[in-house]
C-alpha cells in the first residue's frame, strides 16, 4: 500500500494552497483563525469565489459543475481549505441535497436547482430530525398528504441548522402512514417562503443561534418538488447520510487549531513563563499530534484503496475517521480552554461586544471565543452518526465481533 503522493498530486496540492492564500478575503480568514462567527455574507462570498474558479462542487459530475478530480485530489483540496483556514461550501446544498438531486432527481429539478446550489444563490437547510425522531430517523411524523397537484405538509422539524437563512428545506415526510416506518417516507423540497412555514430559533449553550425549530401548518408544496419516487425517501436519506459523513474527520481543521493552540500557549503564562514552555503541557500537545498523525495515516490508507480501485463499497475505516476525528477536535478545544484559564469563562464577552454594553473588557480578546467553541464542539461526537454507533460498526466490520 503506497501512501505517498505522486508528483502530480503534490503539484495539485501546491496549486490549491496558493489559491487559498491569494483568493480568500482577509476578513474571512481572520474570523476563521480567531474563532469568531461568520455571517451569511461571508459564506456566500467565499462559495461564489470558489464557484467562479470551478471548485465549489468539485465532487459533482463535470456536467453539473464538478472538477473531475480523483479521491486523492478531493482530499488534498479539502485539507488545504481547512488548513487555510477557509469556510467549506455550505454542506446542506453541496454535500447533501445536491448529490441526492443528481442521483435521483429528474432533469427539470437538476436544471432548476443544481446551478443555484453551486453558486449559493439558494441557501438550503436539512429537515430530518424531529422532537421524537433523531437517532431513530425512520420515526418521522411530519406528514405530506397528496391533494391534486400539491402535497399538504403538517409537522415539525428540530435542530435545523441555519434555517434562519434558508430559502429552501429538504424534508423527510411521511406519505403513507399505513406502511412500515422506512417504507412510507418521501423526500420533498419545500420553499421556506411558502405560507404556513414558521422558523423559531433555539438558543444554544454557547450563546449562539445556529439551530432552529421549523413548523409546517397546511403548507402546500407542488408535487413536482418530490424527488424520485413517492415512499422511497428512506433510500435517498441513506444515500445522503453517506455523503454527509465524507470528510467528517476534518483533519485539516484539527491541524489549523493545533497551530492556533501553540500560538496562544506562547502568549499565555504559567507562573513566570509562557505556557508553551511547560513540559507537561507540551506532552499533552504531543499526545494529540501523535494521534492526529495516526488518523491522517488511516485516511491515507482509505484513499490508497480508492486510488488503486479496491472495493467500491464504503470502507468501514471511515468509522474510525469519524470517531477519532471528533474526539481529537474535542480534545483540542479542551487544551484551548486550559490556555485561556479563568478568561475562558462561558459568559466572557468579546471586546467589541463589551464596548457595545459599556462594559470593561476582561482578559485577552482571543480568550472570549474559546468557551463557546468548547461547548459547541461537544456535538461533534453525535452528528454524522454517533460515536457509539461507529464503535458498533468497527466491532462488526473490522474486528468481526
């Protein structure tokens, strides 16, 4: 198994790195480095820069804007984007509903939606989870009753990320209440401006507004917005979730956050010396770096199998990538809290917010974002398939237990 990159792949990596350094607007890069929240315009601006380059949806078929890259080139591109660090294209459109429309949608849906997804002319959100259907996604209760050339949708979705910005939502809806759970579900595209759609924010523990509840009260959805066949939505959902989990290890992000950790540890003090000079703290960093390198080697082994044409089925090692990737992201966030010390209190305000409230700033400005990130990254072990589920997959598919 050859884990080395070819000269052509190295040249591609250098091209991607140079592009990120030149094309990424400085204000967006600074926000990413400092851990400050991006606004909608930041994400739209960057995705349109990528789209103009032909790199917004490189994993799509060339016919619909894809770049025709190999699996290795896709990995290198994502790694360089994460390390820049730059925002990744909006996943709900690019990695989720877009590939579903490509695989199962009709020609009219492809022509209507795909170019707008690539250029982020339409902002999409995901309508899967419900108050009683999260881990057991097949238990969705939101109904879609056919009436002439429309579906009438009633129900509720929750944990809907960035729905406050969304133009469209793709939903799992129950179209046959009498069928077995997985067999009565359909995949429906719903315009968020349709009468009867209500978005209610959920305040998260880190003080942000990232997620929402979405309510549907007699919402009329054109039947032409059904993707694929009625009652086949569960198959499309499984396909989508497979795409959601691609690249979920986020090795590049962990590399970038480790660099930031070392920079901040050089600024923080432990007694009369910088924290980075503390041997025990350096040992903690080294332990994470060793595990991150091992994770990267696992990623490269998966890529090597794909490059050599071994087995087109999903590699169970991807469960290791998700499991360890999320654990390392959380471990780095814990060390960042240690760097900030008492200045990482959850109610610590960034300096610009303190000025608006006529409050004196407390501690270094960089410390204010670390606690919110720590709390937010707790979710990494749940989304994309919980870590407990990944351990079950590893036990069965790899260890044969």
